[in-house]
C-alpha cells in the first residue's frame, strides 16, 4: 500500500529529466515576465484592462514543460484560448444562473475546441474567466477574447518559439522524420517493420482512452521500443558466432578497377582494405570503385568490432544506410571476418524460430 502511495508522487511525464524541468521553469519565467511587461506597455499606464489572464499560467506550463504535447502547439494555444474566451462571453451575456453559466461555458468551450482541433486545457479556464472575471471582463464583452487573451497568447507563443530555439528544442513540434533522402516521411529502416500505424489505431481503440501524444510520435516510440527489445533478445550472440570468415580483402595500392572486379566476382557489397600485413585500413564499396585510381584514394573509415563483442552492440551500425558490414578485427587490427546485415538477420531468424538453441557454432 505504501508503495502505491509513493507512486502518486513520482513524475508522470515520460522522459522528463531534472534538466528538462529546470529549462521549463526558466522558460515559464521568461514567458510570463515578457508577456506581462509587453502587454502592459501596449495597453499603456492608464488602461483599466487586465495585463494578463490567469489561464496563461497554465498555457505556460504546457508550452515550456511539455512542448511536444499536441495541446501545447501554436494553434491550440492561440485558437483554443480565443475560441474558449468567446464561448464564455457568449454564455455570460445569456444571463443564465451562475451555476448553469459556469458549467455551460466550460462544456461548450470543450466542444468548440474539439470541433476546431484546438483543444487546450487552459481554454476551459478562459471560458470560466469570461463568466466570473468581474465587471471589467463583463464590460469588455467580445473584446475580451482579443485583449488581453489574444494579445497574451501571441506574446507567450513568440517567447516560447525563441526560447525553445535557443534551448535547442524543436518547437512547434514535428515528429522526427526518416533519414531517407527524397522521402522524408519514411522512418529509419530499422523502424519500418513490426508495429504499424494501423496497429496503434487498433490498440487505442481497444484501450478506449485518449493520450496526450501525437499518433505519429506514438508509432515511432513503440517502434523504437520494439527494436530495442529485438536487440536485447539477440544480445547473447557474439560477432564470432555469426561473422563471415572467408573475407575478400584488397590492398590499398590496388587499382580501383581490379578491386571492382573482385567485388563483382565475389558478389559482395563491401571490401575491407588492408596493408600487406593484413591489418585493416578502411573499407570500399561499389560506389567508391566506379572511378580510376587506387583503392587508397577512395576508401572510407570502416566500422569495426572485436570477435567477442555482442551483435546487439553493432546492430545500430548495421541498421544505418551508410554501413553494410562491420569488420571484425583482432587486437593488432588484423581482419578476422565481417558481419553483414544478412548475417544478423539469419541469426535473429534462428532465435525467433528456435529461441532455446545455443548460439551458432564458431
């Protein structure tokens, strides 16, 4: 029972760190201060209008503490605040009993924000403020959604935009795109299998609850988790278990056309480049060998591993588009073998089909 109570006081924002919370606190300090000072300057010292409305404090929490939330994006912050305030003014002018007015204002604000895709929790407070904010707010009528609400929201968003840029954060939030040139909508190759957007839609429908995260972010997060689980499942296999040992290598001073002929004859994608002692110098592929000159002129830095290194350590390298193989070397740098994407796929398939078997024999 005590552990259950302790859990109630733990942070509920996934991925949040102390640094994130400090940045959020500084951001809200800058945002509220700039918003108040700027609004006061625009209205002038003789204005009777409020320079800030209370819902903006809640907007600042979303904007700076959870900037990836769909409810913290520019349109919800701006549109949700104005629309809700306008709904509250309309309800206030209807002359209904207070209990009915306050409940109806929040109810209709939620409906209006949902219909305009601008759901923003502080909008409920903006609607409520329009009803119970006092005579000054009542006298403003439909001017209230513009000044100070719209003015406050614009200043807060401007400060948030600049602050997140300086802090190195992405705002407005855009789901990280894939790394495929010419097709930025793709996720990285290692995340394209397994969980699909349709799977997530089905799971959300089955759970029957709403979550404060964009669908595309949720798909990417679950795909990343699934990938890491797969990496962990293959963690008991070492490079020496799966590497190809009969590796075709080329020396650095070999003409590129001869190396190209070797690559095509062996039907491989890359060739380790060695010195006369068999020590690794680099690696070349067909793209580098479509030129004249020597291999040394075009070789690339090779990704390397030791024989006892686990394939879980090198799978992220093999999942990138730049690396088609990781060269296995000994302590002197002599080439012992190479682990390719195909080698790892074969090992993972064997684990999937017979998870109780021992690692492949060396």
